[in-house]
C-alpha cells in the first residue's frame, strides 16, 4: 500500500528529478505558492476536514481494493499537502512520487466535488501540483513530448503544416467517391461553422474527418476548416501544467477562428479540448468566456437531428449504454442532449451504468493520463476496473462514447476486462445511418 | 497600394461589373468569390465537367485547368494567385500561368506590400522552406513554420527545425532544435521554440519570439537574444521610426510592453497583444485587458475608458492620432469602436476598420441578418448587399469604393461621403 | 476558586468572543484581500444564484451524492452540527447567565433534551474518533489538527455533562467547562474549525463554477 510500492519508471520523471535538489525544489515550489496561488489553495488546504467523504468518489480507490492512498484527499495530502507542511522542502524522490500521483493517478474528473460538503475542488489541487512539477521540469515523457509538439507545431501530434491541408484534401478526394460534390472548404471567410479537430484525427483517425465532412455536407452547413495552424483545439499543456503554452494554444485557436470571421466553432467528439476552451485556456488569455462560441459535437448533432438537417434511413440496433465524458457532462451539462441524440439514433433502450450523468465514473484515460503513455498504461487500465464492472452490468454490447480519450481508455478497458463491447462515436452512427443527399 | 489606387476609376456612381456572378462555362460547382482591390474583377474556383479545376474571372475561365486549386486571392498589385496542383505536384498559378517550379506541396502564399513579390511555403522530399517567385531557398529544413516576407519583398523568413528529432526525444527538444532562417540561411543560435519572425521596415532585420527553456521567454533580434527573460512574450514589432523592437512581455503574471529588453509599459495588464506603431513610430497602441475579462485598446500605455469582453482588429491611422478596433461579446453584438467610443449599431459580425489616408474617416464592413453593409464614420451606405468586401478609401479620402454582390450581380460603387446616411 | 470562576466567566469570555469576532473579521478580510489579489479569475465567476443553489442543496440531508454514499456519517454529521450549535445557545443555564448580565433571554430547551443532545455530541465525537482510528482511509488522512479540533469540540460537552450531573468535583468541572467553551470560541478562526467561516465561500464558489460555467449540479 502506498505510492512507494507502486512507483512506475518513466524517463521524463526520472531525468527530471535527477536535475533537482532540495534547495532548488523549495525555491520553485514556494515561487509557485507565493506567485501563483492564493486564497483558493489556502482555504482548501485549511478547511479540508479529513473526513474521508470523498474517498468513495474516486475510481482509482474503487478499482484498487479500497487502497486509502488513492482517495482524493489522500492524493492531496501526499502532494500539495506535504509540500505545504514542509515549506516546500522535499527530496527529489518525493517529487517523483508526487508527480506520478498528480499526472497518472488523478484524471481531474471532479467526481469528488459531488462528495465534498465544503466544496473543495481536488482537481485544482492536482493541477496545481502539476504546475509545480512542470516548473520543476518533472513531467512524464510522453505527455511532455505532446506539449513539445504543441509548442513547435500548434498541434499535439507533430503534424506539419502541409500534412494538415494535404490530409484534408485527401479526405475530400476520398469522400467524393461517395459524395461527388463534397468539399472541405479551406479558409472560407465568413462561414457559419469552423470545424475543429484534435491532431490524432489527421494523424491516425482520418475517417473521423471523412465522417464529419460527410455529415456537414449532407446537412448543407456553411462550414470551413482553417488551412493554417490553430486548427487543433486540443491542449495537453493544460494538463502538463504549462499554462503559458496553454494560453498560446488557445490564442492561436481562437484567433484562427476570429480571422476567418466565422459565427462559431464546432468541435469533434473530444472532451479535454472542450474543457480547455470553455473553462481553462480562455481564462489564461483573459477571456471570461470563450471569444468565439464553441459547440461540442454532441450539441451540434442534437441540432442537426432535431432540426431535421440530418435524416436517418436506419437506426443503430440497441440496446446501448453510454459513457458520459466528464468534460462535457460533469463539465458542461450535455448529459440530456447526449441522451436525446442517442434516443434518436438507436433502436432500443439506453441501459444506464450505475453511475451516470454528472455522477459518472471517469474512463480513467482523461486529464492527460492516457497521454502519459505506455509506462502508465497498465496502472491506468487497472483504475478502470470499477467502470468495467459497471459496464459489464449493463449487459449490452455497445458503448457510445463521444470523446476521444474515453474511446482510447474504454478500448483498453473492454480488452483487458474482456467485456466484448463495441465502442462508438456518435459520428460513426450518424454516418452509418444517415440519409445520403441525392446525387 | 494607395499609389496604385490613384489610377483606379473614382468616378462617383455605381457600375455593374458582372450581370451574373455565375461562371459562363458549364461547371459542376463554383466556389466562393474573391474580388480584386480595384473592384474590376471577381474570381472564383470552378470545378469543370471534366473534373478539373479552373479559375473563372469575370465570367470567363482561365485557359488552363488543374487537378486541384485552392486558396485563391488577388495580390496587392491585382494579380490573381491560386495554389495549383498538376500531375500530383504543386505550384502557384499567377494569372493562369504556374511558376516553372513545382513542389511536393506548396501553401501559405504571401506578398510584399506592393504585391510585386510573391512567396510561399514549400515542401520537397520532406524538406521545408520557402519559394520566392518560384525560386526555392538554397537550404531546406526538416520542418518550417511561421513564414514571413518583408514589406519590400527583399527577404523571407521562417522558423525552421535544424536537426531531425527521434520520437519523444525530450533531450533534443530541451537542447533546442529551432531557429529562424532568413532567405534560407539559419541563425547560429537554436532555441527551444521560436515564433512570429517579423521584419523591420527595410526588410533587413528580423525579430522573433523565442523560448529559451520551458519557462523563460524572450525576444531575439538578428540572432541576438535580449538580455532580459520573461514569463511569456508575444509577437515583436519594429518601430518604423527608430528600428527599436517592442514586444508584450509577462512579468510576475501581468503583461506590459518591453522595448529592446527594457520595460516601457508597466506590467499592469491581464493581457496585452497585437501592438502596432503609427508610421512615424511615435504612437504605439495595443489591445489590452486592464482587468480579467475586460478588453480595450491602450494608446501609448493609456487604456481607453470603455472595455468590452473581446476586442480585435486594432487599426491605427497613418499618423497614429486615431485608433479603431472591433468589440464583441461572445462573437455577437459586434461594434466598431473608434478612439474609445463605439458606434451606435451592433452587428452579427464586423470586419477590420479602414482609415482614410489622412485619418479623418473610418469605414468598416458589417453584417446583420445575413446582409452586408458598409459603414463610414458610424453611418451606413444607403443600401446593403448579399455580400460586400472591405471598403477602400480613395487616396484623397473623399470617396469610398464599395465592392459588392447583390441579387447575383457584381457591382462596383464609388460612394461619396454624402451617400452614407445615419440609418445605422 | 470563586475568583477563577469569575475570571473564566467574565473577562475570559470577553476575550474569547473578541478573538472570535475580530479574528473572524481578520481571517475573512485577509482571505478576501488575498482572493482579490491572487484569485481575481475565480472571483469573476462568483454568482449569487448558483452560490445559493449549491448551499441550499447541500444543506438537505441525503441530497448530495456524498451524503447518499456515506449514510451513517451523514446522520452523525447532521446530528453533531445541530446539537453542537443548538445545545449551548438554547441551554437554560446559559440563557439564565445571559439574562442576569444583559437582561435578555429566549426560549430554552428542556434540560433533559439538552442533556440528550449533549450526549449525542459526545457520542458523535466518539464516532468521529473511532473513524479516525479504525477506518483506513480516514486514518491515512488524519493529522494532529484533526484530533485537536475534535478535542476542542468534545471537551465543552464532556465537561458540561459532568458538571450538570455533578460528577467529580462540580466547581472544578464548571470551571473546566467554561474554559473549554472559551477555547472553542476562540479557536474558531484559527484552527480547522474555520470551516465555519470559509466553507460557505468555497461552497459558493464551486456552486458558481458548476452552475455558471459547467452547467451541471455540484451535489
């Protein structure tokens, strides 16, 4: 029991702490405490009653035989709590443990908010710990590489400028076999919709761009995609604690949309990017709300389906269950619309998991955890056991998950726990079932 | 461009340039229209029956057609430029003729101020750089981004990657593999990151944002980094009068402005960006947020008293005596704000305000309920349009050229100041 | 002994309440100043409607997910807080003392009821102590501060109970009771009992974020 017995070897963390000593740690930690945190951290640290009510909230705890060191308040105690108690003076090895907890044992899902009577936001404490780790240069290798990609290319997958437009043109060409007059309009000024994606789409999941283009084309939406960097709405810097880069990314993204004079940004089925635009990145830039409305696919599909812009020729065979992505449901209240969309698309019942809507259990992949890569994969999937149990209990064969990270996380989970379930994006189903325009 | 504009037709009145904006040649589809600055031509990409693409200009297609065309635009000197693909390779087609050189990929066409020089980003065999009027940089790089061309067209620059990196190679990144290449020649110093290289007025010097390590940002000018580092920086700009470089800098969590490494605007802003100089360099204005969530414009460090949730498209008059910008809330309720006072109307969208050469008048295009209108000094032109382009002032500032499409017709209107009523 | 009694029920009460009032003002004021300086971004999202929505919903027993999933703790927590606040304020002995000094009085609990409520507080404290000792997750979290505030909360009731029932030395017990009560009052702003002051704001803040930005309930 305890973080010491479960330490995972990671190059980024190991090399990071090798550059530190107690003096340098103390200096950096206190610079963050004094320069960047205030009443919020102070109040949270002071009034946490150590009551343990939040314990049951956390899927890491539930999935690890109720190991108390995984409880939300316990994670705070082992990280920020320890730093505060020691005036920021801890050993490099302690920083290693703290980094592992903050980056890989908390999805920042905020389920524990629903358990805390005094309203402590444990995710804030964990992100503050990550901020300190970033400032100390102690971040897991894979997610740090993603942050590097963001800073070098403004997307998270090292997609080069030409690869982006080339991929869009390739998908456009492919789609013309099916939709002869389909366009992916690039840099079309004044369009109603700016469609934005995350970099894994052009890199690995080009069919998602194809599907989105097919849906937007069929619905006769006046839309565009930007030809220049800014197209990637994702934001791993938000999760590494590199807030300066996070702000730079959000500026690039929103200014890309402002430059094209679009009415709104519609984004693909992604959770964390949504959090970044409505809740986090916009704030660093100084915008109280996003400067250009960002509509998540769930809401956009809801519009298309309820306004009759997309009609169905068939329905997807149910029953199905669904994954409420934390960042769009607990984070943005899209639970009802998600269910409306599924009811329209699916022939059969929605079998809810025991914990659902804003009380949903996280897929264990969010908050940058899946982006910490292979070293942390087993631990991540183990933490999804509680979720796997709930999914198995639904007895259905399909999970609808409108979020890339949920997909990735649940994919591993379904495999490991032999659930035998298919995981679908809403876009997959709409593309499959929609009425094609007459040629 | 103002020089070129003096030769345009400034006879007041409306001239129908095209009865129909639909391309005369049979086609599968026609894409968005683009118009020349002088308002004499309207162009659009058309997909022809044989599944090739061409440009249709004033109803007539180019003689040449291509496998693919994208990103058409008129250069400042009125040439029609479009990215074109032939036999799987890419070039730039200028008024129907491509550059001789073709590339594995080509994008980001950009122009000198007068339009006489055209450059673009290119990639060949996985190597990146720029091509200027079809002449490729002598050195290409593993990657390049953030392309720039000087106003006089004499120089081009980009951020380049100086060595290949293995996957997830944190050490190489930390060491720094990025720098700026000017005309294909990379600087000697490398950085963790570099962004937004920008030229001085003569196209001789280049300033750029640099990230020295994960936490320290600064500005580099011609390969020399300022002595001072910051939490963060934004795009540098050269003072056209003195050649000094200014950039927004973040100090202890707040934004100010630094010049050659010395703070000239105290760091008191929640945000500060998009700074620009008057032509003589005596006035420096920027978009700032005096407090969280409230944006405005600061002129020589002094913010306007009115604030808005979002401010964009700052424009200074040539003499720097006046400033205009756009404000909105959540991308609606757009307002044109001139010298700190918003014009009366609120719109669904607005475009960058344009000053007359002497700075006495401001015009802007706006959109309401799907119709475009042109405003001048807060008053609307007497009719609105299906689509309009940014207004252009005559060199003497007494007339406004309106380029617009309505009811399928492309019109060119030279409006006098009295043609703008106070209808809003 | 009488002098000590006079001192603890006289000047010391004044001191305790002064510490409570001025200490609370200082703590709240300095926390607000800090928030304005360093957490302006958070303050910007504070919203009356969503603050009260959150506070209201969390006041209802078994409404929030956390209450539902910790049923025993929920019952104990409500009983504890109600008895902890109501018993001293509505205790006839306290009211009589106030009436003698100030000439004001209010409704009081029957002594038998107050006695039961006192026992409940002590029992709740025993329950909390038991959790801290026996429940793995709570034991892991517990620090000296947690034992301290538990003792501060329990002692006035234990001593009050003993005094009321005249167990052990009555006079000593009364003095110990008044002293414990004073300590508790004075400790509010400067120990973890400060959740009395701050929890309403942390609750309001998370309620505002969830209501206004995240469009989801936070209970």
